[in-house]
């Protein structure tokens, strides 16, 4: 399934015509066998009538095997990271071309764990975005502020800088094929979450910036996800906000029933 196919699907229901997108980021969890078993259970539990597009992001080792389960089940496949070079002496890295050939339609880039644990810079995120677009993979660009930045009142400045830097130099038409995910660092894995109003405030600011980068018509089509301790009991309220077009789910995506409940909350 190509990134273009997903982009074409993004204008089918609510949120100004943007189809909700729910992505499960498994991080460094699940063996290949466990990933396949989860994908099979998700395939069985996932009703095609759900409004949301569903994507899972297993570890690199499980991508090929998981794609064998999901490719015909209306479940998309994402990678958790990528290197910006096409090939070369980059031990331990994976290229966009390699991801394309195992069936990835999406790839997460700029996740806070990559930025803060591994020193990933805005420039690195931008190069990864460019590499993914060249291989017809939709980047899910993560942005978000630390607790200190939030307490200083710098949330909007930080988030908009990260969005702007990620798309610097791209033609406006390239933004037809991107997703943005707002993940406040203080809410990832902590049990804390932004209120729906907080999330909407930041998402609306992101969309306003996207208007300046790509024009109003394109900006209205770009999906902006919320991530940060999204769970079945808070998903519906978050996803009801007009500019919250889905969720990037961490811990709650590791259990099939929990993840399906979040998917069902997207309308």
C-alpha cells in the first residue's frame, strides 16, 4: 500500500473532511512472533466500518512479517525511524528504500525519544522527511515541548519552530503527503495528558502555521495527531476537538483491546 493511497483516503469523514488516523507506536516491544500475533488479533477485531484509518509501527525486525498479515486488512504499516541516506556505511541504520520494500506507508520521525535520548536535531528530522517523501512514504513528524518549556510559556514557540524546521525548503505540494503529531514530552508515558482544550490550542496554532507554509486549502487537509498518554478513557474527548485528527498511541497500543477502543473513539 503506497503513501499516496493513504493520502487519498484522508478526506473522507469528519474534522473538516480529514479522516481520523490512529497510529500505534510499539517502540522497543514485541518479538516478531508477538508482533504477528498482535496484527492477526487486530485484523480480527478491527471493523472496516470504523471511521479511523489504523496504522501500527512495530520494531524494524517485525515489519516484513507483520506486513504479511496487515497488507490486505486495511491496516497500514509504519516504521519507527529512518536514516536519510539511501545506502552506505551506516551500521545499524535503515533507509527509506528498504522500508518501502517491506510495505511501510508511513514512518515516524522526530519522536521526542529520538530527539532527547539520541540527540536528533531539527536538521536531521528535515533530512529524514525529505528521504521518506522521495520514496513515497508519509512522514509522521513529531513535535512537542518539555515540561520546563511549558512552564516558561514557550509551548507554541517550540512546537512551531520544530514544524517549520521539519518542512523547510519543501515545495508546498509536498505537504499533501505529511502528517504532524503533537506530543508534549511531559505527557509521554507519564500518565499525564494535555486537556482537550490544551491540545486543540496547540493543534490550531500548528494548522495556522501550515496555512502560511502550504496555503489554506492544503493546510486544511493535513492531519495533526495528538500523542501523550492517550488511553481509551480520554481518547474520545481528545479526538472530538476540531483540529485533533487522530492519535499517536504508545503504551495503550500494546494491548489489542485497548488500541481498538481508541480506534473506535475516533469519529
